[in-house]
């Protein structure tokens, strides 16, 4: 490569920072969904490592498929240090319910990885589509539930603080808001992280929530509790900000974030879907594509 | 406005070495049309003799003998062999103290200066900020011509009713200039890139329609045209980079062969690139094909980068950092080719070359 002056920031450094986040969240998931359940005699010893095994198998399978495709089929050189795919697969894994079947997980991950190699979807968040595929399949087979054995066996009445600290139900590692705030602060060291998106999206969600509750005289506290448990914050932090599928211009980032906040709330509230954020991201992706096309058309007309 | 402190980010050293390398054996004057050459093979020419008379008039920067026209990398050059006598038509320097405003204007050729000086000026800023973290030409021009610049500024203030003339310098220059800072007014600008670009600098300095910015090079041209009354035959270029053992600003004869100049430098590594003018996005060249013309300000010799280029991850850092607030991934005429997008790109894509050029 040419000797031009370059910053020390590389994709591999960004990826490493993401892996640090994944490590922290997987550690938390192993404690909450493994050690605690084992202590209550709800799972066996191997069960402790289910979150870790899911994340690791997702990463390894993705690396393997990409390696085989690029090195063996395309006869090119696979640069694993620069590959974001396993990383985002791991992040998607952390949003899944713990009770997902290991075999089903592997099948969907293998299929989605193979499809990604042949269908290069540029504008719609592909990892988000994988998550939606998981939701739909779990709904079809009647296994769509974020309750762990602990949650189903023990009657719980969590306070907002309990939920904030991740004691409620949720995806493998989506529930602990305190930990997510720490992860967000870590991500601020990543210059390429689109840090405005989660802040604006969460603000937009809360504003919509307050307006809605004031209009319809609902309980704001209850909706805030829902916000903490429903995986919205995790989705905003890590899925809505996936660089390849989120806008790069500031104005578009603001529109994108506001829309994600509003649409997520509407889906969560009206359709009573726990994973509204993932549907909101897809809808917003489509709206942003439309906006960009319109903007380009206006610019071309002015030319 | 987005700018970056490259000195901090890249551990660059401030350059304060100055050398003179005027002993070129030959000069190579770029020729577009052979019919416009006004000298013949075998002619003896003096320093300052007109040798090419098209829209741009080109003068010999040495005294010597006209040899021939050659082709070098698809460009034609007229070669003159140096006799090292530095013979010249004697011209007298003019006394600015006794010069009328009309005389001053009649001696003036520099169009940029002419366009500005006829306006009603409140503040005139002289841009003495090099527009590359590796290049220190303007700093050295300023240091070596500071007394003459002070005299010229005093004259301009008095005769053209300019309220203030200030020299815009980087913070790091302020410390380097030290004893050279005669009675001139300075405005210090943070060591950030690309503040040396007039468009960017104007956002820092210009507060009214009667404020203007002029390049230091235009002021130096005026010094030569009006006061010294001779052509400028030498040129400052900076030889710098992380592969040069003894980086410096040098004064060389115009139209010298770059490869000969570089033979005076010790290089640290065998794997390197030679980059012209801009360390972030300048053209990578072979010095055997390059003649030092007015367009060349610096030669940056950097070790080849260890990073590999990968696919764009659409992180948007290039958009965030662009001082012109454009999307560097889409070709745009507003692009000033500062190379900040190249610099920040984590995928190490040469965006300026691939999209804007």
C-alpha cells in the first residue's frame, strides 16, 4: 500500500473493540442465564455455558463459511481480521432467547451465512433480517418466549431498578441496562461508531412514549419498564448502528434514529411485539432508501 | 468545520532545517510547443533569459548553454547546461521609500495581488501556513524574507489605506520564528489540518466583506517584481517523510531534476514511496520522471504503509471529517483534495484517487 499518511485506526481495531463488548456481554449472559440457573438446580453443568457456546459457534461457523467461500471457491485470500460478519452474527446471537434449540440456531446461522455470500443485500440490514427470521421461525414453531426456566418457575415482581440491573427476562444479554451503558461508553473509543444513533433513537422513543401515555392516560412507569426489558436499547446500541446498513450523513442519521424510536414504540405498543426495534430498523431502512432516492432525484432535477 | 491535529495523531516533528542545493548540472524547462522556444541549440543564455514565450513565459534559472529538447515521460523539456557562472543581466533593486503608488502598480504582475489591492481593505491576512503537515516552505520563506516583508507591509498600509496587515501563522511557527519576528503583526492559528487552505482559513479569520486573505507566495512575488526587480530563479521545496534521515527545506534552482536533488538525502528503508505535495493524498511518483517546477512544494518520502486496503465499511468517518461538508464517496467539484478522508478511513481506501480525481 502507498506511503500516504494514515490514521492508526483500522477495521481490525474496531472489530477488536466490538469483541471486547461481546466478551463482557457473554460473561454477563453466562452468569445470569448459566450460573444462577445452575445454582437453583434448573440446568446441568454444561447448561452454564450455553450462551458462550451459542456465541462461539456462531462466530466459528461464520468464519469457516467465509474462509471456505473465499479461499477455496473464489481462490482469493480471506482476511479474517477485517471481517465484520462473525462479529455481528455474535451480536444477533446475544439478542436471542436462551431457550432456543442449539440445532435450530446452527441451521439458521449456516443458511443465513450461505445466503449472504450469494445475495449481497446492500441497503437493508442483513443481520437484522437474520434476527427477524429467528423471530418468525420461533413464532411458527411456538417457541417464541424470552422466559428462562428461572423466570417460568419463580414468580417475580421486579422493580424498575431490578430491571435496570438486568434481573428481568429478555434476550441472552439484552437486559442489563447498566452494562449496556458501560458498553456504550466503551464504544465511544471507536471513532467509527455512530454514537448519535442510539441517543437520538432512545430519546425519540421516550418522547413518543410520554406523549402517547399523556394522551391516552397510560402509566409512563410501566412503559419505561417495558422499554428497559424489551431489547430496544440493545438493538439501538449495536444493531441499528451496524455501519454497513446505517446512514453516514448527519441529517440522515437523525431522521433514521427518530424514525426507529417512533416506529419501535408503535410496534411494541400497538402490536404488543417484544422485538419491535428489529422491525422498526427494516421499515426505517426502506424509508431512508426512499428518502435518498428522492434527494438524488431533486438534485438531478436542479442540475 | 472539521479539522484534525495531525501533528498529535502522527508524531510528526516540526522541521527547522534549511539547506541550499543550487549546484545542478542541467535544468529541464518544460515545453508544450517547440515553436515557442526563443533560443537555439548552442546559444549561451544568462540567468533570467527568456527561453520560452507562450502564454506562460519561462526564463532560464541558470547561466549556461542550450543543449536540446528531450522527451521525458511523455513531456518535452529544453535542456540547458549549467556553466556555474551565475551570469545575469544586472538589474537594480528599487527603493520602496521613494516609490509612488502608481509606480508600484505599474511594476506589479501578480494577478492575485492586483485583484485584492484595488479593493477597500480593512484587514489583509497573509496566509503563511503550509497546507501539509510535512511541508515547511512558507515558514522558511517567511523566516528568510521577514525584513523585506515588513517593509512591504508598511508601504502597503501607508499607500493603500489598509488598516491592518497580519500574517497568519501556525502556533508551532510562532515558537520557531523567535528572533525573526520583527515589527509585524501575527495571528496565530492552531496546528490543525487543512487550515492552510484559503477557504478553510477564511472561516477562521474573515469577519467582514472588507477582509481579504492573500498567499505568502503572492507577497514574495511582489517583493521580486517590485523591489528586487528580478525573476525568482530559486524555489523552496521540503524534502521530508518518515523514510528520510535528514529532512529539510531546500532552496533549489527551478527546473532541476528531482532525482539529482534526492541523491543528497539518506533514506532509511528500501521500501518507500515518493509523494508529491500532499502527504495524505498526493501523487505517488518516480523521481526519475520529475522536474522541479512551480507546482512542486514538497517531496514526501514515506515508508510503504503496512496496512491493507479492504472493502468500505460505510462507517462514515470520511463524511464526518470532510472540511467542505461533502460526501467524499460521491464525486463533487467542491472537493479541495485535502486527503482527510484518506487519512481517517479505517479500510485504508485512497478515496481521493478512487472517487474525486
